[in-house]
C-alpha cells in the first residue's frame, strides 16, 4: 500500500510515542546505515532492510519535526517523490548533509541577532573556520545555550553599571544571580528587563512631578508620559525632557 505524503505526516505526528525514528548518527565513527526505525516491539530496522512504507514513514517523521529546516524539508520531499533508493540514500547520507546546510543558516541567523554577544560570536566564527556537520549540530544543541548564558551574564553586569539602573532592575538582577540558569537570564533579558526598567522609570518621572520647582511645560509632559509604554518612559527620561520648553 502506498501512503500519501499528507497521510504520512498526520500519522507520524499522531503516533510519535509508538514509532521513533533515530536520525542519521552524527558521530564521526558511526556508519550511515545505523539509522533505524522502531516499530512496535521491533528492536529496529536498518535502512537497507526497510520496506517502502517504512522508508516513507521515517521521512515523514523528519518532516513532522518542527525543527526541520528548509534544506531538510526540500531534500526529504525530493526523496519522497523519488525512488526507494532515493529514500534510502536520504536517510543514510542526505539527511545529515541537508541538516548541515540548515545548521550553517542557523549560525548566520544567530550572528544577526541583536543580543549575540562576544562569546557566541567567537564560537560561531571558530566553527565556520572548520565546519563539520557534527560540530555544528553539537554546538547548536548544547554549546549555543552555554555561550549565550555567558554573554547574558555579562549583559546583566553591564545593565547594573548603567546610571539609570534603578531599584527594581537591581533587585531582579541580584535575584537572578543568586540562582542563575541560562533560561532564566534569557527570559529576563527578553521580557523582564523591559518591565523592570519601566517600573523604575515611572518612579523617576513621579519624583520629577514631586519637585515643586519644575516648569509647567515639563510638568505637563511628565504627567502625559507617566502612564505611557516602557519605550515612551525611557525616551522621555533620556531625551524628551530636555526638549521641553522651560
């Protein structure tokens, strides 16, 4: 029976606990034919011994993985549209090379992120000097998280040194540094910092309003911005208040 690609994808997604594809081994000493698919109680079927349905199902499992990139998707679909030998070749070698292509794209994407720090960039440049599929995959799975963690800790100390780092920002940073994890630091830098800084900025604007000697124009501007967005508050304190007519 020849299953359609759509049916394969739906089935592969629904039956993930029942059928597990082990992707092409990335270890340098692993043979390409070590790829196996586990079906029910079957301990595993080597790629060269898979039936056409098993090959299609294995490739469908790869396509169902949300982390599969454009290169993998392209090569997997071409294999499904080809012969049985095309599918075998994809599982044995093509998948690894397509993943390598996607991983190189991922590295350049990371380099373009605004929070890509010194450590992350150093490690990526070192990888790109002598890239291999195994090195890139290992770094993306484990090394990136740790390199970003190092950069994020540097970012926290940089924020602590800013003249406008207020009480709330400092409290949250100290709490993070008491029990830091890569996930906590990244989440705070992406979302928590903005909100903590906004709280400190509102306090700063409120103090400005409490000053009886400020001008009417500055008071009006401060009253208008105090309930604004974090970005509006920061702009007002950094620039806007100096643009108000005294």
